[in-house]
């Protein structure tokens, strides 16, 4: 059917009562269908993108919440760590030098460590380091007990650190090879918590001393003296902390520790 026939047919219908003919294009239906498909596709795409953004936001929130939870747990564990993992704390008014006489006694009883370091065996580099560290202990202890003011707090840290350094040097002198992980951990904790480092390496020395004394009869007397001096030294160290007002306890601990260190030098001969 041609376009002229369609027009004539429409004009013929116009004369019929109640019939209205509206102009119609055969392309309208196709165009409308295409527009509806476009809007439907656009709506689905927008919904998918919105869902993806919502999922991303939920994932980011979960990651942030998990990170904050881990940080909170880490802080709690760090603040609740045992005393052996805490850095040393010493105020300006550390006990041990209540008067001039006690201060003088503590300085004098620090000198034996210098003498022990001078007379310690120096067979190799490790034994030389140990001997020099003993001298450092005597010097650091003398400077601490003769100090006053804010410098006293820093010198107390130096005193503890030198003691820990001496125990590490003794472990190196007694054994040619030490566990690398242990030595690395000792180097890390040495400036932070020298007391813990001292306890670990002193325990290693005690075990080595006991084994050597069982095999070598010449070391048994020295080991016996070492055990007695170490026991007395531990008691004096604890008493000095529990009864800080008792005079000359710290000086007595110096002497007991010096005797114990002197017997350790027998292991290096």
C-alpha cells in the first residue's frame, strides 16, 4: 500500500461520525521501544554501580574497623607487658646515697671493678672487650654515685647499661659462637632494658661455670666462692630495693658482686 492510498483511506474515514484519525508514523513504535530499552538499560547500570560503591564502602569500613581493633589490642598488650620488658626508670632522687659517708663508700667500692678489669685475662679480642667493659662498670658506677641533679638520672642508665654490656662481653668471651638471634636481641634491648639483658647472660654464664667446674677440679673452689658471693649479692640487691633507707647496703652489694666477678675471671685463664 502506497502513501497516497493511506491518505485517501484516512480522508474517507474522516467523514464517518465519531471517528477521528490522528496522524501516525510507522516509526513511532520502533522509536518508543528503543527509548524504553535505553532507559531500562540505564537504570540497571546505575543500580549495579550503586551496589558496587556500597560494597566498596562496606569493605573499607570493615578494614578500618579491623585495623583500629588491632591497634587497640596492641596498645593494651604493650601497656600490660611485664616489668622485664619495660625500660628502666630512675628518678633524680634514686636511693643509695643518703649522705656523704654513704656516697663515699659507694664510690670506693666501685674501684675494685676497675682493678678486676685491669688484671683480667686478655687472650683474644673478646676477652679484651670483657676486661675493658669491667673498667667501664667501675667508672660508670663511680660517676653515678658521685653525681647530683638531673645528670644523676642519665648516669644511672649508663651504670645499668655498662653492667649489661659486661655480661654480653663475658658470654662472647666464654663461647666462640653465640646464637645470632640472641645477640641481635641483646643489642636491641641493651639500651632499653639492660636489666633483662644482664639476667639472661648472667644465667648463661652460671650454666657455663657449673659445667666447667664439674670437669675441672681446679675450678671447684672458685665456683663454690662464686655461688656464695652470688647468693649474698642477690640478697643484698633485693634488700637494697626493699629497704632503701638502710645505709651501706648498696656498698655491700658492690663488694659481693666484685668477688663474684673475680671468680668469673678464672674461667678465662
